[in-house]
């Protein structure tokens, strides 16, 4: 959960710029213009291994201790708590994604550096602490699940949040819901940790989160095939390509009251 409210456009544009530094493109030399000696045959190419595949996160089993998963979840909430050391961040995957269900703003983080910097920006814009936390480890994905309460200037905000991990112990996917009636992952009162069949979550439907490194390919064949029959997954994949433009659009659509609605104020 992040405090990404409906912000004034200048601030929103500053937030958008966090992850938008252009990447330089290097053009290889044309061999036909090379006047040097002919290249030496280096033999067969080195096998770089198979490309990322589309396994789901549910094929993975815990490779870390329960205490590790709980500690990583708590470390995430520390990044949203003004009392914690801002230099400490979770063990994020390079392509970690954060998805926050309505009334929140859906894809609010994608890629490690953007996640770290945008979270710090959000905390500066809307200071919070997270004094109430109950994080637990599970034997099936998501391996860490938390019921927490944020403390904002406007009051308390109850959130349910889940954390998916790869075999290296990196967080690959974060998913959040308001912990209020009609907005939870499940409305079954007998299933407070979303372990039953009626849970509405995205993480277990994202192809690639269960491969060797948990790296996804939003434009790859696995994602595109699954997205053809899953509109929410298709929306996620599309938003990864235009994350801040999409964020600005949905923040306008939600309007200024979505934060109060999500917190129950």
C-alpha cells in the first residue's frame, strides 16, 4: 500500500520522472566498414540459458525460512513508516511490481529502482507510520501476508497485503486491498488470510512469477496468451508499458475522494 493520493499535476509529473531516464542505445559497428583484421572464430556461442518461461508463482515452494518472509514484509512496511531508516529496503527483484486494487490506483510500482524511489516520494508527500502489523508466512504463494493499519493525518487505514517471492528470496510481486467490506481479497469471514477458493488476487495469474528467477515478460508469448482470456491480467501487462501515464490517468478518474473511501474515513 502506498500513499499515492490525487496529487497536483506538478508533483505528479515529478513523480512520473522518477523512473523515466532514457536508456542510451548502442549501435554495433557495421562489419563491412571495419578496416581491421578479420575476426577470429571464437567457436560456438555461449549458451545463455533458456529465455524466461511462463510458470505461475504457485509452482514454487518456500526456499527461505518463515522468519525471512515475515522480515521482508515488515521491511516493506518500514519503507512506508517515517520512524524507520529510509536507507533500508526489501530484497526486491529487478522487475518487482506492486498492484493495489480499487479504490486504489492499480499498478503503483514496477521495477526495483522505481519502486524504491516512488515509495520514498509518496512517503514524503503523505507521511505515515505503520504501528499495527500482523505478518505471517505461508507454505504456498504468496509466501508472506499481512494485515496492517497505517496511521495518516486523516486517521487509521486498514490494509491487507500479500508478498510473492522467487527462489532467491527476492520480492517479485506486492498486492494490496483495503481491509474493509466489499474491497477485500475475499469476503469470507472464515478466511482472514485468503487461503480459500474464493480469493480474488492477481499474483497467482501472472505468467513468469514462477520461473527460475520470477522475472516476467509483459510482452512475451506466455503473458499475451494468458491475457487474451484474462482482462485484469491484460490491464496489468499494458500498464507496465506506460506506468506513470496510466497512473496519472487513473488518479484523475478516481478523483480526490478515493483515499478516504479506501481507508473508511
